[in-house]
C-alpha cells in the first residue's frame, strides 16, 4: 500500500465526515491499525475539523433563540392536548395533536353546511373549529393575521394569484391585505382557523 496515495484518496476525510459504509469504515480502521502514519493523519484531520467547528460556532441572535424556545414550548403545549395551555397553530403544528384537542368540540353529525365553534378567545388569539361542506367566501384581513390547519378533507386555498392545495396537516398563513378564498374539494373539511390580532 502506498500510504501517501491512501491519505490523498480522500477516504480519511469521508471517514471523519461519516460518509462511508460499515465495510469501508472497517477498512480505514484496519489501515490505521497497520500503519501509524495513517492513524496520525486521521487524528490530525479529526482535530482540525473539531477546531474549525468550535471557531466557526456562533450563538443564534437573541430574537432567534427566543423564537426557537417559543416554538418548542408550543409543540409541547400541543402534545399536552389542553387548549387552556394556549397552543397556537403554525407551520410546525401536528394536525393529529389538534384532532385530539378539538375532539370534545366535534359534533356527532354534520347537520348544516358550516359548523363553527370557538375553542379559544384570549390573549389576542381566536381559534375556531370549522366544519364546512361549502366553499369559503372571498375576504381580506387588515387588522389580524389569519392562518389555518386542515384536520380532515381537502381544499384549495386561493391567495391572490396563488393556489395552494391542502389536505390533512396542511397549514397556510394568509398575508395581510391579500384577497383569499377556499374551495372545498371533499365532502367536508375540518379545520382550525386562527386569528391573531395585530
């Protein structure tokens, strides 16, 4: 074995970056056991990458750090299934958790074209369980942010010139001052609608 050719081949780099198969990793470890020069180069490379990572590491900006903690806290609130804990829907929401949260508000049968039930109205946040068999009319919001998550069924959301198809777990946030409406594609849609006051 030409040791320098082996070192120059890039296999040690791939080993350090965990890009090798189990068999290839075993080959590198065997080469290190037989050739101290290869082992020294591998250790040097590992230390170099560790030093680079430590030097390049940056703490997130305080606002980003706060956003991350708030998101994680909200995920835990959703998992608890307790609406009084104040979870808000967002792009990270799990619709299965929300199905459990709204289960006590679900009617036994759908008897009208649209059923609405307020499940939260506090702290500037209003959340409404909506069950609809008919399309949702065009509207524009200027003083509150609207978003919703689909729990059952399928629909198309028309936001300005954009069309977004949503099924269970689909989430959309409506921009301010943009006309939007929803077309129901299944026999009915169950969703949680959220308005957050500005």
